[in-house]
């Protein structure tokens, strides 16, 4: 086992139980283990676990951020389900074949336009629009400044407008 992996294994043995309890209180038992594993995965991906002076608070910060992300995603999914579950006539709300084909074609066009953007610009846009993260949260996640996120968003929106033929 490499020294870095040994350090990570020791950190897991030392703090995983506490992190699991912490996550369980915030989001529930079923998702807590996933949060713990994702926290250690992020620590591993970022490297330098051995160089951390205080790994416990760092792990708890990662876990806290992951639980917030998870809760935010649940909220978005619940809102989507609520908006699309009309209850009294679900079949009436479903699009016909022509509408579904048109929507699928539009989605492919948008995906192609987004693919033309630089990677970080595209990620910033998707984090803002799909995960509803603030610019500060996006900046922290991407490792850039808030001003850079602002520029990425302006660039992405201008690009999408130009490609769609809209001028505003």
C-alpha cells in the first residue's frame, strides 16, 4: 500500500463513523454512506491528504458541501415532479409524438451548442442552471474566482443566444 493510500485508510478508520453520523443527521441513513464515500473520494482526487494539518475539519467541510448539494438536487427533483405530476390528467400533459421529436431535436441542438464552449465555461453554466449553484459556490467548485464565473456565464449566454438567433 502506498504511503498516500495508507494515510487515507487511516483517515477513513479514524473519521468515517463520525462523518456517517453527521451525514445521517442531515440527509438520512440511506444516503449517508454515499456522502462519506464521496467525501473520501474527493479528498483522494484532490491529493495531499498526508499534507493536511487538520484533516478532520476538512473532511467535515467536504461532507457538509456534499449534503447541501444532495439536498439541493432533491429539492430540484421534487419541484420537477410536482410540476409534472398534474394528478388529474397525466396523459393529457404528455406531449404527442411530434412534440416529443421536436423537443428531442431542440435538446440535441442545445447540447451541441454547449459542447462548443470551453469545458470550464460549460461546467459553470450547467452548475448554475441545472444544480442552481450560486456563482460563489461554482467558483469554489471549479477553483476560479467569482468574477471568472461571471465571465463564463456571460460568454455561455452570449454564445447560446447567438447560436439560437436571438439578440437579447
